[in-house]
C-alpha cells in the first residue's frame, strides 16, 4: 500500500541522490565546458581536436599538421588528459607519434614550460592558464618555441646545434617513417 509517508520518503531519497549527483560535478568539469568551447573557437589552423567520448571533456586528442618548419608535411597526435585537480595542476600531454624533436622524446614525453607545475623560467603552470594556452604551446613547438637550452632529447638538440642540415634530414626521416600525412 502506498502511503504519504512512503511517498515522501521515496521523494527525499531521490532528491538526496539528485543533490549528491550535482555536488559531484567537479570544478574541473565546470571549467572545461567553457574552456573547450573557447579552445575550439581559437584553434590554430594547423590543429584539430577530437573527443573519444563527448561526455568526457577531460580526455581528448590533438592532431597537429605543421604547415612550415622542419616538421612540415607530418601529422602528430597528442593525447591530453586533464586531471581532477585542474586548474591548480596542468594537463598531462603525451605525443603518440614518434618524432625527432629536442623538446619531445621518443617515448612521447613533452618538455614545455607551461606544462610544468614549477618552472625555472617562471613560465610554468598557473591557475590563470587555459586549455587554449596548452594547445597553442604544443603547436608552437613545431615552429618558434624550440628550446635547445633545456632539451628533453639532448641528442636532437646537439645535432641541431652542430649540423642543421643533418638535423633536418633526421627529422624528415622520422616524418616519412612515422608521421606521413
């Protein structure tokens, strides 16, 4: 038999579950709704983003196809994962395409100041940074943001400093082998 007490009890349970669900929406997820929209509107023409699951804005792929520089004619895939502690901690970025680069090693680790919690140059992560900054920063690694003073791939940096022509040839060898468009 349905009683008023039973109905109220059932409504309270569902209301409490609804409140619980709303409270569980993280600060990260609230920030990402706006930031993803802003990122998509300001995306460089050499970049594309894709989401494995439209409901998981904290896990997406970035494809960069440089239209100038040493890596021109290559396609480079990156996986970007935004931790729960975002915006206090930076996103995690992994390059999925094997390439020859002073700031990206062959395991896909990326050396970019703004991805560091603490950076020597003062350009590290700050809560005021956004996903669009991350995308533009990664994109710039293929043009004007090469760092030979603090390389992740020392061998690539040394080759560039010693012989730019050999460096270019090695980059193109990797592009042809691993990143052909």
